[in-house]
C-alpha cells in the first residue's frame, strides 16, 4: 500500500505540474508583454555586466602593476569603448549600405543564382528520382534560408537603430560597474547566505578560470578573423567585403561548425560573380581557418576548457537543436559551467560522508 500511495502521489504531482504548465502557456498574452518589458530594462545591465566581466582582469593587472585603480579603469574604458565606438562609427554605416545594396540587387543575384541551380539540375537529371527530389528539396530549403537571412539582417539593422538609446546607456553602466567592482563583489558576498559563501566563491572562481579566458580569447580571435576576412575579400574584389567579414567573424564564435556557416554566404556571393571569385573566396576562407586553428586559437585561447572535442560537438548539436543559432553560441559556455558544477557537486557529495 505504501508503494502504491507513493506512485499515486508522484502521478498526482506530475498531473498537477502539467496543468500548471498548460495554464501558464494559455496565459501567454498576459505575461509575455511583462517579460518583454523586463528584458528591455535588464538588457543594458546584463550587457554592461558582460563587458565589465571581460575588462575587469585587465584593470586588475594594471592596478597590480602599480597604476591607480581609477586611472586603470579610465584607460581601459577609453580604449575599449573609444575603439568600439570608432569602429561602429566607420563600419556600421558601410555595412548598412552594403546590406541595402544587396537587397536592391537581390533579384539580379537570384536570377544568376537560379541559372546555377538549373545547370545543377540538368547535370543531375539522369540521377535516380529520389536523389533528384532530395536535391530539389535542398535547393528550396537553401533559397528559403537565404531569404530569411536577408530579412533578418535588415530587421537587425533596424532594431539596432530602434534600441540606440538603450545601447548608449551601456557604456555609462559599465563604467560604474568597473569603478565599483570590489564594492559590488562585497555586497554580493554579504547578501549570500553564510552556508553558501565558501562553496559559491570556489564555484565562481573555477567557472571563471575555465570560462573567462575562453570567452575573452574567442572574442579576440573572432575580431581578428573578421577584420582579416574583410581585408582579403576587399583585396580579391569580392562584393560586400565588410558584410561578409562581419558574418565570418560573428559565426567564428561557434567551434567547428562556425567556419562552415560563415563561408556559405561568401561562396554564394562569389558564385554570382565568376568561377575565379569562388576559388578566391574558398582559398581565403581555408587560409583564415588554418591561421585560426593553428596559430591564433592556440596562442590566444589555448586549452582553457580542457574538454574533449567529441563532447563539444555533442553540446553544439544539442544546443542547435534546442535553441538554433543562439544555442550554438551558448552551448560551449553552458557546457563549461555544467562541467564545473558537476565537479563541485561530486566533491560535495563525496566529502559529506567523510565529514560525518
């Protein structure tokens, strides 16, 4: 009877949980606007906290070298936001112009692209029918993906202008976070319950050790690869070099799969120009990936994660399936935090019997 009652309780709890979730989803029109408003309010603080997390170690190194902390904050703050602001001031209008030009010439590009597709279909006309159907489905899927990508790029450019005021606030929030970092750290320490302080501090230290250098190094590598891509595409005469370089730099944050994703737009744009440009684009992408994989990443990122490539690939596939592109970007950082959490949980549970 006791076992049956336990199972009834468990089934009842699951049923109640499903009812609560179903009710919660049905009330989406009520709570979704609230979440959107909270996101708009929290976003600048979250972005400023992330920037502070990236810049704080550099400030600490300058401070440890004998420079006054306030002066170190001002120097790093000015270099980072000054350089970022200048790059956006010069680069963003050019990228927007290239996006508009691409949108205006999309019909011509689409016609030229369809000629390539018709040529491909004629070459594969003698293949078995199931294979041809697969090729046609793949072509249609690729065309739909390109249309969505272009529309999202235009929407993203418009969203940046709409959120200009929120983006302007971020540097000011980040400055005060950098200046008062130790004060905020002390406040979090006192707000944390005493029984969690020591274990929480160790967890954050190990997570930062595993994740911090990876994130900082990966962002620097992406910036270098994006800049070199734009430069080489411009030298080769490939259209939209800034836009393609920005795409390659942004997708390079995704391990293993990112270079492939970033190379597709470059090759497609080059294919509308000539076969020679396709070869140039492919060679540039391969050279940059060799440079990134054999020089930049080992030198800048190193092996800070200490995770097997198969585990990273599994996390990328799972993240992409769960949350799309955002899941691909967040998969490795989340995996690193889960790894640190699993190690600390194992230490906690194995050390508990010994203490008793």
